[in-house]
C-alpha cells in the first residue's frame, strides 16, 4: 500500500470506467476514503459489496462534501444535467475531472453552467473498455498500459492537472495531454466513425433483406468488422450528438475517399485500388505493432530490458545475418522514382527501412510488401510524387531523413520530416546548408535539428561541393537533389564513403560520373525499374566477426555478406589487428559485390587505426572497441568525432562501459585510446537505448571473467530482431535476463 495522495475521492457514476477508477485507487491506498454516487440503488449497493468504494450515498451534495477530487463518469448527455447540479453546489477547492469521449461538448457545457470553465476542472478521457459493463465489471487494472488523454485548457490550474495526471499514472495508464479540438477530431476518426459505419452497414443490409437471410452467408470478416455494431445504441446516440462537428468533418473526408474508390472500381483502375489496399494493409499492420509494442516492447522499456551475457563460449557453423539497411533504403527510394515495377529481394524488415517505405506510400507510391524480404515497388517516375497528407514520420532513421531532404528539396510541394526523440537530437545542418546553397528552402528546429520543413516549388541550381567531413548520407542527399538541378551537381569527399547510391543509380540506368573522389550527376535522365537483391549487412556481420576473432576455438562462416569496398573497413581493421578472416565465393549481385566470410579465432594486437579507414567502418566501431580490449597492446582511434552524434555518444558510452569492466579506455574528443590486456571483467553496463552498444557488450562476454548485465537493450528488438537467436545458434551465451 502506498501513502495516500488525497483525502476523499468521489466518483459520480459507478459504471465500468468510474468503478474501475475508484477500485484501482482504493486498492492501492491512494485515497483515505472513496465515496460513490449513482442514481441506481442497485449499483450503489453492489459497489460497496465488491469493494469498489468505501461507501455510497444517495445525495449528490453529500457525495461531494469534503471531496478533494470528483470524477464525473456518467454518460455524455447525462453530463449536461450533472454539471448544472454541480454548479449550484459549494465544491470548495475540489478538483473536477471527467471521462467523456467528446471533450468539446463537456467544456462548452461546463462554461455555460459555471459561467466560465472552472480552473480546477481537468477534462479527461481514458481509452479503455471491456466486453462487460456496469459496476460488477470494474477492474482495478483496467487502465494499465492503456492511454488516458487529458485535455487541459490554457487556464487550467497546473496543480490540479498534475494531480489528475498522477492518479491515472498510478493506475498504470499511459497519460498524454492534448488540445480539446484535436482530441475530438482524433476520436471521431478512430472510434466514432468506425462505429457509425458498422451501425450503418448492418442496418443497410438488414433493411434490404427483411428476413435477414443474407447474414447466413456472412463469414468471420463480416463478424469482425461489424462487432462494434453490438454496442449500446443509446450511448452512441449521445456521443454522435455531442461530437457531431468532428464526426461530420471526418465523415466528409471519408465520403470523398469512398467516392474515389467507387470511381476506381467503376473505371477498372487497379493501380489506384492496389495503392489503397497496400497502404491500408501497412497501416493495419502498424496498428497491430502498436498493440504488440504496448504489450511487449513498451513494457521492456519501462522495465529496463536487460541482456544477461554469461562468460565463455565459442562460435561455429554458418550464419546469414539480415539484409543490408543502406541498400534496403535506397532500393525503395530509387524504385519509387523509377519508371516501371521494381522487385526487391532480401529487404531488411527493420523499423528504419520500413519508415522509408511508409514515407513513399504517404507520397502516393504503391508498394507491396514486405513479405519475407520481398518488396514490389510501382514506380511513379522522377516527377510523380505527391504531397504527403501530413508530416512524414521517420522514426529513428537518420538515413531516411537526410536522403529524403535532397529528394524533396526539388519537389513542387511542401514537406515536413519528423522523427522520434532520438532522431530529433541529431544534426541536420550538414545537409540543410549545402541544399540551401543550391536554392532549397529548408527550415529546421533549434540548432539545426529536426523537424525539417522543406518548401516546394524551388528551382535548384547546380553546384560543386567539397564535403568538410566524409559522410555517405550527405553525399547521397546531394546526388538525389542533383537529379532535379538545373546544372550538374558534383560532390568531392575527403575520404571514401559507402557508394551504394552511385552503384544503384547506375543499376537503375541513370548515368553517374565517378572521377576519383568526385561524383557527378545531372538532370534530364530517367530511372528505369530494376531487380534488386539485398546482400547481408556487413554492419550486422561485424558483431559475429569480432566474436569469432576473440573467442578461442571459434570457426564460423557468414554467408552472402555485402563486401562493397566502401564498407569493408571493419575487415581491414581486424586484419591489421591480426584477425584470421578469409573471403570466398566472391560474386556480384545487383551491382554489389558479395562474398562468404570465414572467421577463425586469433590473437589480436593493438594498432593505430588508419584514419583513411575510419569512414569505412564508422558504424562498426563499438564492437571494434571490444576487439581492442581483447587485443595485446594499445589501440588508438582518431578522426571519429562522428561517433559522438549517433544514436548515443558512442565514444563516451563505450568508454564508460569498458572502464566498468576493468578495461583501460580513455575517450578523446575524436576517438579513444584502449590499452588491451586480453582480460575483461563482469559487471553492469548501460546501452543507453543504442542497439550497437548493447550487442557490442554482448560480444564482450565471450572473454569476460564474470557475467555482464547490459541495461536498456529494448531497441535491439527493433533494429536486429533476431540477434539473440543468431547469437545463441552461433554459440554465444546471451539472453534476456529471466529467459536464460
């Protein structure tokens, strides 16, 4: 039992929602007394019998007397009469809050009854329910991991808002604050309109088939779609009248979309139908992932998902790691801009690459899949993109945001690019600055960070750009912009970076001139559809290369790995350290070199990492730091300041973790100095939500003297979903703590 947060809680309306709120707070000891009020005498009696409340009264004034918080949990139209009654009472300093699904109506009525909106009234709406109803259905855990939306006004008392927020969070709810009108629009679209359509469809079929014979032929899909038509008609009658403005706005939008669908069916327009169906399927799958995330990933985040990496083990056998992320991104981008249909195999179905797919779907491209790594892209040509219906959300994908910036800078429409909290901290001026020099109009957030707003209708000029730092993302951004520029665009890089964009442009039939460290494109050409086979990602393979190198007795083969020379820095660095790495079965797939990589255990030695290799291994350095810790002698890295602005400050985070494990690791502004001794201790380290950090410390356990507990590892599940399964198959001893 926790210490009480408030003295008396009064709940008016002892149905499922009000009863569950009361019961949950009462069981947790968060109120000294819980008082219930309901017009139904049976509900009042049952509420006390079931322990939902401490006591019930049959008089509203008595129920409210001395209450610190009063929750209004009555039907939406009954709320109007209740607010009239409450306005005539002396409520003292009580905080009022409600649970209605139409907030605008509640706020309007409260203003009418009280003369103004009470400052200690916090409108709210829990998005939770049950197949059962009434006080007997009350569950103290009903709101756990469900959203509760609070809609405070500008003059809402901050202390009252904080208290209501706290009470819901104590019940395990995910609380968000939202503007009243935005809430009503969201609920009209996601809850009210689906109910209206379900009621309407069932009624339409029933009244045209008076004997209801038609329902004999309805299958499970009809049952699932129309299940909500079994909801309480009176309640929904009230909701539609209370939220009619937002419902009508949403209904008008849907009618326009429905008319477009009718036209497509009438005209036999299969392309439009396929576009609607693929976008809808992707959106539905995204919704399913949200539900799964609430039940799994979000719980992992809230509970601090810990990898327990036990010492020892060696690697053997054959593995194929997931597809290359960089190539997956570009296959969607160029396939969308091509003429014709592009087939992609081996596509990486991670969240970053899926964000790129969704971005182009938002811009009108029909994309089928992914299904078991296969994607079909119906290209619209270089000038066929359409404005997205809203901001384009790119999750944690810096590649998507930076490359799309160049592509969108020359479109005829405005675009806004947003991302999650991690991406919103990453620098974007490195692409915005040269694009502005070409004539693009780009607005960024503070310090050049997302969101990015890109104004359409600009005529881009050509340019030659000497990149101040080696970055494949900046180079690719400018080359994509160059597809639309008035003159040639050339980019000179200070050191080689991955050249997937150049290779793939050529694979799509677009001429690219490569002259030493300078790449040039010009507009006026066409991208033609292609078949792309995505090789295994060398960045993912790197964890197993290092693991096999440091674990005595290891001998493993990594199959079908992309060995593009602009990506093989990790192999070059490991070989300089004495690693036993052999490439076999070399071949070319879709313009990209591929090989099988055999790695056997070897005694590594410390080295000064050549600076010309740094850009070719920038993503692999966290696990290379583990290799350095296991090597004999000093390893020094310089010229890698880029590592400080990745998903985490990878230099500092790795140094902190290695020091915890007894390794002499000293961070520098642009690198690190590691004194390798071959011995690693056990202990607690933190990944800071960075998947590469989590996997690198998992590899370190192979040479650890005790277990390593790695905190904050949930993001591994979204970036390299089968890492733990592959690690176990290879011979590593790492698992989610509690599952080992």
